[in-house]
C-alpha cells in the first residue's frame, strides 16, 4: 500500500523524501515498480480505460452508479465501490447539470392572448409554430435570465437573449433574433407563457 501511494505521488514530489516519510527504501520501491503487474492490476487498467471512455462519451455527467450500469451492459462485472475508486484514481469528476427554472408569473392585469396551440406541441413544417419562455441559469458571470424562442418543427433554438435583469426587452431581443435568423415568409404562430413580459402591448 505504501509503494502504491508513493507511485501515485511520483512526478509531483521527489521520491527520496517521500520514501523517508513513508519509511521505505528507494531500492525496494524501484524493484516494486519493475515487477510484472498482477492479474488484478491488469483488470483494473482495462476497467479504468472503459470508465474513461464512458465518462468522455457522456460529457462527465454520470456518477459511479450509472457508469457501473454501463459497464454491466458491456459485460464487465464489478462493484460500484470499485468503480468509484477507479474514478477517483483517474481524477474523473462528475459534472453537475445546469438546472432550468421558470421565472415568469401570470399574476398581472394585462390582456392574455388566447391559447391557439392548445398543447399541440407538434408542427409539420419549419417557421409555422414557435414557442418562447424564460428561465434563469448559473453562468461564470453569476445568475442570468435567459429568454429563448424554439421552432416546434425541429426543436431548434432560433432566438435567445440573456440579461442580469428580467425585463421586457429580454423577450423582445430573443424574438428579434429569431425573426432576423429565420426571416419567415409566411405567418408564424408564436406561443408563450402568460408572464407580464409576454403580455405587454409592445410584444
């Protein structure tokens, strides 16, 4: 165990003082490094390689339990504690997903347009049905409000805008981007929530 810990730190700290600290000989450590790897070590190396591949494929959002399930589907039988240990040794960290939260409110006295879409979130062609909403997301600059416009035909984001304040200009900017990018030649049905920003007269 001491040699294994020493090997993990090699490259970051000098070998000689670490050997003195752990009370092991340098010759013994170098001899241990030259030994042929055990079957367990070879298996761990192969498993670690698969874990790295899965971690990269899913952009780092899987923890050890889900990676264990992926490995099981590939025919690798191993415990979750072993997977967690190999992930730690490989320096693999789980990335947290950004949470989207709805922020607009329908508590206002403005006129609300009728719901023509009526929860039929499907479209037979591009630029026929757009939907828009607001949320807020954590960024490197802190929390920002995000307004988006999506085309229901492809679920593509056709317009968006971000600002540190939730204001009417935000939804205007997202819609203006969508119109500028798509330049629809026929009438588009725009569906949004009932927040005051979307019910304002200018919008």
